[in-house]
């Protein structure tokens, strides 16, 4: 089955924010980044008697509290939304600025070059993924001025038609089309939707999935590089030997280490999960919402005496690890 000609690959973003709203959200995100790091610096300063692991757990707790506080402020006090991609951007900028002003003089040249290259890569990668087309499917006949709802309803009808005829198809094209999923946040159909990533403010789909994995790996390696650099600084300045006399910048050095370790931990788990999903040929959205997609449901007939049917998960796309990875790489071309 071929993709209908009317369905063209074009950018179909939901209404973009006005310039003033965008600037407002960036300012809120920037302030939130500063407050987060200042709050985290309290832990090594006032809880220095605790072990490093306890300080790590306290930092995780404080981050969760700040996240909850940020959400509460947004709903009640300020009614001003922060932008998650701007938060990620300012966070990298904060760590980079702190590195230049405090950590860098103590770091050997090779480590310095590796870390700075990592940060530059992150900025380029962040820009690329935020502006990338994940594989949006729109009705080509719809004019740009046409209301979103009417354009969507047409795509809806085509999707229903496709879904009804796809059950019996097994060609490459049909496999591709079956995995067109709807993203509620973007209000768009995405080819090979993996998930909507709030941190990058974009869907991760067929077109930008490899970029997402490379960027995730970039974050992990740059954070690991920061940990190496800040450990060199900590060893040279002996801040861990005199925890009760830390200045603000030294407390920030320890708190950014704690923050980076926490980031690193969840990102490594996230990357491993993504690689596993890729190896068994399932998208993370499909994994979480498999009960929503009929092709993942294996109906077990009721046994004698049973009145209900059992529904089990099975993955019709899994063709073995090597074939799955080959297919994933081939789809990008
Ligand atoms: Zn989305």
C-alpha cells in the first residue's frame, strides 16, 4: 500500500506562541534555573555532615519539591508558564558559565577541550531537534489558512481508512503507515511516533529518532565530562576535606556535581530503555499505551468455565534484533 498523494510531509505545528509570550516563558525558565541551582547549593553548605549519598538523595528530593513548587506557582501565583526547552537551554548555559568562572582554571587542557566541544554539540543538537520535523503527516490539500480542526478531521478520515485496510497488509510501506500515531500535544499525526518530548518541545518520530538518541548520548557524555572536570577541581581545592567552610562558589561546585549525577542516572536508564525498545522494534509510546493499539493485543479465548477473554501483549513488528535494527536504520532513508 502506498501513502496517499494527498498526505504530504509538511510542517504542521499548532499555533505558535506570540513573541512576547515566548520571551516571558524564557525569562521564567531562566529565573527558575538560577533558583534551582541556588537552592541545591544549600545542601552541601548546610548538610555537610551527611554522607555524599545522603546529599544525593536530599538533592533528588529538593528537585522534586522544586518541580512541584514550580507547578503550583504556575497554577496559582504567577500564571506564567516556563518553557521546558528554555529550561534545558539555560541549564546548560548556567553549568557552562559556572565552569568558565570557577572550575576551568583547575582543569587540564584536554579535559577542557572535550567538555567545551560537548557543550557546543549540545547547543547545536538542541537547536536541531527543537526545529526538526519528526515526520508530521498532514493533508496536502488543506491550505495553510484552513482551520486546524477541519484539516485534522480530514486526516482522521484517511487514517481510519488506512487502519481498516492495513490489517491484511505486510509490505514495508504498510508497516510504516500502521505506525502513524497521533500526538495530543502537537495535535498532529506523526510517522513512527516514539513519544512527545517535553524537554525538547517536539515529538520524537521516524525522522528525528536517531538525532534524539545521538543527543541523549551527547548529554550523557558531556555530563560525564563535567563530572571529571569538577572532580579535578574538587581534588585540587580540597573542598570535600573541609565541607564546613565552603564558599558559595565551592558549594555550587558540589551541588552541580550532585545535580549532574542525578541527571546522568535517569538519562542512562532512559537511553538503555530506548535502545532495548529499538532492539525489539517497539516505540515507547506503543509500549506504554499498547492497550490502545489493536495490533499489540493477542486475544486468548476463554477456557471452559471462564466467562472472560484474556488479552495479552505481543509485538507483531519484532523480527529479531538484527533485522529490527536494520529496519530502523533503513527507514531513515
Ligand atoms: Zn508532539
